[in-house]
């Protein structure tokens, strides 16, 4: 779902940044100017 939302928001003209497992050590840097934050997690990762 995250890829779908990213694509839809980009097509609508929004700037989209994705935070992946490799970025967990720098969320403040990536989210500092965020107006909206959406969280999408693969269901298999929640078990």
C-alpha cells in the first residue's frame, strides 16, 4: 500500500519521502519538514 500511496501522491504533485528499515537511525532528519506522515507496514512484518 505504501508504494501505491507514494505513487498517487507524487502524481498529485506532492513531495514524497519514504522511510525504510535502513533509515531508522535518522527519522528526525527525514521527517523534520513533514506536514503529513502516513505509516504503511507490510502485514507480514507485524506478526
